[in-house]
C-alpha cells in the first residue's frame, strides 16, 4: 500500500441521483458474519471507493451490489435508468478467452447487447486501439486490465464496479486505470471501485467508504475524512480507524 | 432476432471459433481418423462389408467415444468459471440455460465433426474395399449397405452427444480444471461400466425381470447404444435374429441422459453464479 500525499483534483460529483442503494446489508457464511448492516448509496457521476484491510468484505460487498451473491439480510436496489445492462463489472483478475484478438473480444461482448457499441471509440478510450489485432493472451497485465475496463463499459451501463483496478499494475498503468474511472464519472456513470492504493483513491474518489470489522467504519469525501480525523492524508485516516480493535463510531461525513 | 436467440448464437459462434483455433482438435481429428481406419483395415471387416465393419468397430467405439467426450467437454465450462467470465457474462443478462445450451451445442458440433470424420473415412474405405453383394436382387433379410453404416454413424453420434452432456455437467460442477477432468472420468466410468454392471447385477439378483431387460438396457448409455446398433444395423442382415434391444427406448434413453444432464448443469450453474 503506498503512502504518499496526493490531492483530489477532480471536479465535484455532478449529480446526486442515486443509482445503487444498499440497505441494512448483511452477509453471513454459516456462523461467520462478513458484512453487518451496511447502508450505502452510490450516486451517478461520482467515484465511490471501497477501502479496508484484506478480508474485510470488499469483494463480498461488490458481489452483493452486482447481485452475484444473495444477502443474508437487507437488500440492494438498482435505482438507475431502465437500460439493457444496468451494471458493468471488472473482476479483480480479468481474464479473457484465448485465441481471440482484443477487437474480437470486445465485439463478442457487444454482440450480447442490442445497444450498439462503437468498439473503435471504446478501445481508443482505453488506449488499446493500436493493439486491437493482438491476441488477448499476448497482452501485458496492465493491458489486460484496460481491456477488462473496456469490457465493463460495453453498452454504457449507468453503474460500473471495478474490483481493484490498479492491483499489480505499475504506477503509470494504475493511474491510467483510475483516470478512466474519473472520466466515466464525469460522463455521469456511477463508479464503485475497491482499492488498496490510497494515494490513487484520495486523488480520484469523490466518496471513500472504509470497511473495517464487518461495518462501514468511515465514510465521506477524502478531504473531509482527513479533517474529521485531524490527519494529513487518507493513509492516516485508514491507519487511525483500522488500528482500533472494533469501531466504536461510524464516522459519516455528509457531502 | 430476439435477445435470447442472438445471445445463444453469439456464444455458439464463439465456441466454434475457439475450436477452429485450437490446434489440438485438428490433431485429435487426424488421430481418430487414423485409429478408425487402422481398426477397420486390421479387423478385416472392410474387405467383407459395412456390417462386419460395424461389428469390428462397436467395442472400440464404446471406449473411444467416452474418451473423446471427455477430451472435448471437460474444460467446456470450468475454464470460463476459472477466468471469472461467468460473473462478467451475468452483467450482460445471459441466462444460465442459454449459456449451457450454447456451449453444449458448440462442443457437440466439434465432437460430431471429429467423430463423424473418422466414421465417414471408414465408410469410404469400406466402399472402396468392398461394396454390398449385388448378386442378390431380393431377400427376406436386409442387405449389407452404406445406409446401415449411416445408421451406425447416427447412433454413434447420439451416444457421443449423451456422454458429452454428462461431461459438461461435471465441468459445471467442478471447482478447477483438474477436478473437472477427475469428475468427468469418474462420471463416465460410473455411467459406462457401472451401467452395464448394474444391469448384470439386476439380472442375477432378480430385481430386473427378464421381461424388463430391453427397457433396462436402455437406461445405461453404453448398453442403449449397443442394443440400438445390434437391433437396427447388425440384426437387419441376419435371417431371424433380433431382440437385442428396443431401438426407440434405447434412443429415448440416450436423449434422456442428454436432457437430464443439460438441465442439471443449468441448475447447478445458476446456483453457482447467483
């Protein structure tokens, strides 16, 4: 996890329309509670970042938001516009069927929707147009991640969920992945991203949700979280909150 | 075109393209053609006619077909599961049933092409080595003919597609490629060997009555295939011998295995991806 000072230079979220709403969300596996009474709302035109130590249920929460897991209690409501593909998804380790080129891969996903997709524009956005004829198995890890991002926005879903888009990438590629999340938010997409790179989160996220001990331990814009905890950066917020054994307070900062 | 139909064809086409770009399938095809031609030439059936060739090939095919079904099908779903692709496809609202049937259809074409090529090559070899006996103009028994061999090809493909569906079911249930191959081998051995063994045990222990034998044979894929081939291909040329199996029940049995496996695969996949 990087510890460096960074400043959020993104314009403030442009819309307050709720796209995804989770209420009293709880997930248990047998006796083990992974998430307990989570309430969160994701808005159009904003980047919401999920952070927290390993094993705090970030991926579980993302899968619940996607509808790929059934909650033990509570519910997830999609409140966005009625479209063919409401939520796009970038898995933590995106992988694609071998023997197909970059362009064929995106065209395949586009063919699953009636909404037309401009594959050239999409691949240009993620800087993959020049390698469109390259087989996916010949892509670097960073390029594969960018292809995953391109796949996640096929059909212009109102919400996209990125599970650790910068994980394992060099700083340039990691920044590129987060720049794309910011561009998507500027176009009105609700972006939910989980990450361990707090510098990138601080720079690009509109709202940060810090998961700790099964619950939301802190929530709000990065700068306000820093002010509330009287610390210099998000890393110190993270350090202060996760150092406690059990969160006694759920710090929420209203935007 | 409705979304479900277009989704089915998108997945089906991708499956075929994957197969066409997989070199090992070409090697398997060449191997199958070579093996069947060698068995045909070596068994001596080719010089005698189509039905003797069927007799020569029946037992080897009861082994070769399960092996091919495993080779073509064991990774069919588990690879997509391992890549996390099914979680992605779910965001495109691809129903589990459409996915399973499209993958199956694609793999079924691949298996049919590989097996069909070998059997058609055999048909050609027999036709060049020995034709039907044209000195007989009419008889109360059937004549050896390429049509009987065509019937054999169709029955072999129906048998192969039933086993492919069972292997695909194992691929859906598996947690990894390694467990997929173990499950596929286990299931096929259970069905192929266990089916015949259960029938023999049922007869000796008396819980299958002699009168029910033909129906019981239709339950296990191998005995259903064997019974149907004997009844509709081999027995046709014999003067009075029949009663090896009930062709309709046998084919229905093979279709039942196919449909049961695909529906089970759909339900398991739905459960795994919700």
